[in-house]
C-alpha cells in the first residue's frame, strides 16, 4: 500500500446520489403496511459513515433538487452524521422533473425474504457533472486522503460514468488513494455492458483498493470466479482466492483486494466472512454466524471499516477484522448505515463479546 497523504482536510471524499428509504416497521411487508419510517440513504455515505461517526472528516459530493423538502431532509441527515457536503442545486422543473430517488424496502422476516423496490425515475443524481466541482481546490488545496468510488454511481448514467472517471484521474494526479467498490447492479448494466466494462476497467486500473462481493469481479471486470450455488460459501474460499489472484494479474497497480462472503441461512441469520489480499499476504475471516435485523448496508459497512482501518494506519491483519465487524454492526440497525459509538464497540463485535457495558 502506498503512503497515505498527510495534512489533508478530508480523510475521505465520496461522490454519491442521495435518496431516501421508506420501510414498514417490525419486518412487515410493504403491501401489508400503513405506517412507514423514512431515512436518508446512499451506498457511498453508508461507507463513509464509519469514518464520520468515529471522528474522521468526510465530504460528500452530490447534487440536490433546489427547494425540495426531501433535499432539506437529506442535508439535515448528513449534518447529523458529521459529514460535510457540496453539490449543485438543480431546479426541479415541474412535477415531472427531477427528484431524489426513493428506495422502498422491507426487512423481511424468517423465511420471507426482504423485497426492495427502487423508484429512480427523474433521479437528480444522474446529472452529476465534473464541471460543477473545483477539483484543484478539493484535491490540490484542501487535500483528500481517500477517494471512495462506487460502481453504483459509475453506472447510474453516462454522465456519472464520466464524472467518476474524471474524479479518479484527479485523485491519481494529486496522490490520493482510490478505493473502488464494484457494486454491480444488473438493471444499471442492461444494454450498456461494453460501455460500463470499459469505464470500470479504467477505474480499476488506477485504483489502490478494489472491493467486490462473490459476483462483482466476474460481472464488472470479466474475471472468472466460482460458480453460483452448489457448495457452502466457506467451501469456496480457494475459488475466490483464485479469482482475486487473476484480478491481481490483470490490475497489478491495486495494492488491496477484498471480497465479502455471505451465506443466507434465514432472513435473520447469515454466515458472514471475507477474504483480502494485501500485497502478497492473504487474510481470511471464515464465515461466522451473525444475526440480522436488516441486511441492507452490511457490505457498505464492511467497506467503511476497511477504509477506516487503512486511514488509521493499522497493521493489515486488523483491516479485515475491523471491516468484518463494522459490516456485522450495520445489520442490527434499521438505517442502511452503521453508527458505531467508538472503536471499542466494533472490536467487541469482532471478539464475540455481547456483554453489557456499564
């Protein structure tokens, strides 16, 4: 891993498209519910929340609908998480114009799996444009230790793909570490496979940290990996190591490769593990049982813990341990993001210590 930039105003910068999630309480399905709670969300701010709650300075690059009460709600949420933000205010353009996306999701329960319905028509985040941000100020004058990019934003629209590419190029120019979570979504890639493969390949080619789940490396970068189904996830670790070894050969500039492992026993019980290659050193967390209140955001919590650990300058052995624990920490929250009280709470999860702290 190359040295982390010092004396930066921002430990982490994340480009994102903010929206809101509305969910029924108590694990009930959407169609059978009359009451809902709402919170602001995006995968990228889910990641950044680990660092912001633990005291590191984070900035969000996004765009807002001008005059929208939902935009005001989102801004208030980001402030409450200790995140700075900047972004263009885009006029709504009438009732059929721009808006912040709605994520309508229940948590599932028992044998009834969760269902997620994304309503992204008119999403203002699709207009993210590099010309709306002063990259020389952000990366050159203020300074950024880590730029975290997500495949969700890179694939959101042709404009956001160019936006992420230009951010990666600027980060590279100014010596900022680049973390890229591949985050494949089939609906985003439909009809755009070649275009997005080229964008993802270029970003991966300059990234320092590359992250995916069991399928992302295969679907985004064409790196062959274990077949879906069949063996239990813990029995596929050698296959995932082979996949990451192939990715390492294809992208030799990357210093850290990480891959989460998840096996669903039931909605409320998962086996959760991870593997990581740092330089030539493998680190493995064999899948362990965790209990789930709401699974959304677990992978983002893992990435957030990994990046926080790297920013703190810990030994690489601790990176995957802390990341595993912050991923597990996200799943008992109804928000999509974990809200760690302190590092000690995270390490207690890793150690399996759920005793009361007085």
